[in-house]
C-alpha cells in the first residue's frame, strides 16, 4: 500500500486545525472560524473597489476585522530570526497596535526543557472573541483564527509571562 503525496500534505494541516479547535470550550460548543475573511460590514472608504493595500489594524473593529492583520504579523515574525521565540510575536503584535495586556503566549520550551514543537499567541479582543495563532517548528506555516475564550482566557493552561 502506498501513501499518496496529497495525504502527506493534508496530515499536518489537519493536525494544526485540530490543535486550534481543541482550544475551544469543553463540549465543542464553540465553532471555529472557517476562514480569515473579514466580515461583510460596509466599507468606510470613499472608493468601494477593492485595493491591494496591506491589511491594517482596526482598533474600533472586531476580532474578525483584525484577523488578516493578526495573521500578517504572525507571518512576519515567522520569517524573522526569532521565529521560535514567543516574544518576537508579542513584540510585533504590540508594534502593530494590539493590546499587550490582552495577550497570552505559550512557553518557548516544553516541560522537559526542549524547544516547543508548536506555540500559540493570542489577543483577547472581547468577552466573546479571541484572536489565536499557532506557529512553531512542527507547524508548516503560522495559522490564525477567531475563537471564543474558555473560562475567560484564550489559551487555557500555563502560559509564559509577558513583560
């Protein structure tokens, strides 16, 4: 029996999706966001035609409105020398305008002191929405989604201190 190349590619993607959806409330009541498309709210731009302008932080917007810029920042950090350090992601998110006091980041090292295979960073946007991103050596590329907080936090469990 041979394994098709398409299955080799699909397996890491499925693992990533499952890992992100596992961060939702117990019992599976939260629905993960299926894509990174901003909501279809009316544009405040005078020109209704789409542009190729880079995504921008929208302080008054929703988590969904800011998902594209959140992912763009994760991708920028991913391309840097600090790609395996949660601090790199936090610093770039803060530079972009995200609230540091609303962030969580997982630890860079595993419980036995090895580099973490995958890490997460989040920004609690509201009482009902978190921007959550996953990255790391075992993640082919950063991924991001909007999830509901679990017990008031975006990343359950012990996370790294953010100073």
